[in-house]
């Protein structure tokens, strides 16, 4: 019996060891690979699936560019796509410490003529003109030979394998079945931007036939683990950061309560956003909704939202109200379902009923205040620039702020309007008219955008400027990174999703300086918890890496302000906060690259040490050490693929 136990223990230890050292595939939420993470660090490259029709038009897998599904099964990850009635599946599986296997299946529902369907690998910038290509079937050639020997700087031939080598790195791709390879380059001879296109199918496709190939990708050589220097500028205090917030739009009565309870018990939630269920509050224009409510005629959805707002308010969490669906009597035409024929979404409000619309909204806010003791701080129509689900023009948005804001005040409400509350960070021009209108400014209580798309530095700085222009705080009304991920919810448990989400939050903090980022959501929708019946997962309810990212960010002490921080490496994104008066400072950073040493300079002389916490695939808001400050500097070691926070105070 003892011998059997010893053998079993040995097997378990060995199994655990091999699980830890297999390569980890890094990918975007829609399945394009971004590299392979090994013990040495991140070997970056990019992949996509490409369909070229008979006329030469190309479809490439991209964010929200195709119908996507995703499944996890132990170490296997499977993405399924529909692209112009063509079906793809891409299966990813680790093989060894430095290699993965990618299997591509492709089929059409009817006989179809195409130019080709390809698995594309785009090499990173460090694969320059000096890259050596060793091709199995038919020959070995250099990158310079590709340019010299083939028209349009392309190589086209059947291959079994290709090995790309620089002085420091190597990427080898081996196809299970010989296939045609097309190598293309850009016109820049110094930076060729190599793309390798491996054919999955070409020409006439037979209806229902599956075309497939399997590619083993092996990486070798050195990763970029170069030291990084971060420099703080604590004397330049910017806008305040209250901490993380949360959306509490109730949609799943069976699974929402457990997630809400867990979040409110375990996170410091600084702000909240709750639905105003306008459609259910006032379905009949001929009936006074407040009188009906006082009679007890409350729709269950309305009652639940009112109670949610009261619960949050009683915990000292400010409440923002947002309306999605308008009552039928308020909208123009039939209620929109999805995309309208003209490409728009949602419904515009009937301006001939403007006064009734205003009274209806005010009645809800007054009822919430008088009967539930909650005065909403802010109100908006959710994503009205896009039409999810009320659609407004910039002129109508400005008018609403000016007129409804004035009526709020005359009805004894301190509630103000949110400027924007746009679907994406690139929708800032929707706010321009109202932000420049002196008649609207008094009724604007905040500025808001949602972080699903468009997080460029330029866009984030636009939002920073808009908030400063109107003299009100900026809110990220809905925080996350993939609006379509509810369709393939297992992606929420992927380390790559968690890391990218928190990286974007730090980028937003750095450039836009919001007062809060309200996670979408702290319910079972897009949940930061797993199990408990959420999305059909009946395992025990547990927090995910995304939850611990929020917990770590949310531990930022209140009262701190954004301060500038510079990074000399693109793989490290950092945001810093501090307050000279309180003598408290926090530095948050995401190291998306390989493990590396990091030096932080510019630390105020009043700070003697920092507590270092980390969240990654293997650590959940774990305190790893306390580092001492010496001459305004500290040095630490950052693991690859990690979210690290340095707190100058001891956390409780």
C-alpha cells in the first residue's frame, strides 16, 4: 500500500511539473494568436485566418469581424467562426515547453469558388531583411533572395515546413500536410513586415467537405527580457481616482444575486450604475406611473432595480442611473431589433412627446428618492450615440441635457446629466456640441465613455480634455474590452483576456484620468466570477483572475490623484497615483512581455518602502515582498504576463 502511494505521488508531482512547463498560447479574444509564452518569456508574432473570394476581396479574422464561439477543454482551446457563410474552426493545444499545435478546419455549405483560404502568420519587427528562411520543399533561401527572385517581393511554392531565423530568435512552422505557402513583404526594404500565408483550401470548394491542416509552431532563442525603467513625476498631481466601480444592471435573477453579494462583500466598490427600466416603469402613456407604483403596481424588473439602488446607496456607494429601452409610446416607428435597414441601431425619441417623456423620467427619479431614499447622482441614456437602445443626434443630446437638467432642478432633484456615455472611446465627437454650449454646462455632472473599443492615446486624451473643458469628472461607464464576449463566455477565464483588460484600464488611467472605471458587470453578466450556474458552469462559485485584478486595482487608497509615469518599453504599461498631502503613493503596472528587472525612479523622499502585490495566472492578489526605497529608487523583478501593484501603505 505504501509503495502504491509513493508511485502515485511521484506521478502526480511529475504531472504537475509537466503542466507548468508547457508553452502557453497567447491570443486575442477573437482567436488571433499574439505569441507563445515559455519559461524564457513571450515569443511574439501574430496570426489570422484569411478568406479571399473569387473577386479577390479579403476577409480577415478581427475583433467583431465574424461570428465567434470559444470553448475550453483542459489545455485545448477551440475557436469557431462563421465568415460569409464559410465555417472555420481553429484548435490550439500546447505540445512542449516551446511549441504549440494549431489545427484549422474549413468548409462551405455549398459549392463555392474562392481564390484561397489561408492561415496567416505575421512576423514581428525584429524579423528584418536579414532573416534567413529555411524551407523544406524545395530549398533554403534568404529574405533578400525572396525580394530579388520573385515579383512583388513574394515567394510562392508548396512547402512542408519553414524555419525563420534571426540572430536571436527562431520560429519554425511544420505542416502536417504539404501545402502552398505565399510569403509577402511590404515595400520597406529595411522593415519587410513578412506575412506567411499557408493555404487551407483553394479554387473550387465542394459543398460540405472539410478542408484541414495542422501546424506545429515551435519558438526558440531569446525573448525580450530587457530591463525597464519607470519614472514618476509626483509633483504633477492630476485628477482624482476614487477606485473601481460596478454596473448592476439586473438580467439574470437566478445567478445575479450570488455574484452581487460576493462582489460587494469582497471589493471596495466606489461607484455604481443601475438601470432605470423605463419601458416597464411607464408602459401606458395614459396612466401616471407614480400613482400606479404607489398602488403597488410595480413590474418585477422595476422593483428589483429600485431595491438594487437602495442597497448600494445604503452602503455609501453613489448611484448613476442609465436607461436602455424606452416605452413604445416614446419612440418613432416600430421598435428596432438589431441593425436597422439604414445601418443605424435603436430608436429615436418622438420629439412631439418631449414634455411627456421628461415628466416620465422625472417621475421615476422622484419615486426613487421619496420611496427608496436614493437620489441618483447622474442620469443618461445608455450609448445613445450608437442607439443601444435610444438613439440621439449630438443636437438632441445637447437639448436633453439642457432641458431635462433644468427640469430636474425645478423638481427639487440634485441629479445631473452625463455627457456622452458613448459606446466606445472613439465617440468623443458626439459630446462636442453640448460641451461647448454654455446653456448646457450647468446641468452636466460628469462625462462618460465605454471602453469596448477605441482606446488609442489620442482618443483617451480627447476625453481628458472634454472633462476638463466642462469642469466635471470623467467616468468609464462600462469597463471591459470585448462587447461580443457574452457569446463565447469561456474567454473570460483566459489569462490573456484578464491581462489585456487590466492593461487597458491602466492605459485609460494614465491618459484619460477617470474618477472611476465601472466594471461591466458585477453581476453574472460578463462575470468576474465562475461557476454557480453562470453561463451553464455548475462548478462551485469562485473568483477568476479578472476578479483579483479588480480587487488589486480597487485597493488604491481613496483621495489619490493621477501622476505622470513614463516607461521606456512598450511591453510595460503603468499608471501612478499619489497625494503629497496624504503621503500615499501607488504604482500599477502590467508586464505583457517576458520576465524582466524593473527600476522605478522619481519616488518622493517621504516614502521609505513599497508593498508589492501581484495577480497573474498563478497568483491572486498576492503580497510577494516589501521593497525599500534608496535615493528615490527601487528595483524589483517582474514575472512575464503579470499585473503588479506597489503600495506605499500597508493594506488591511
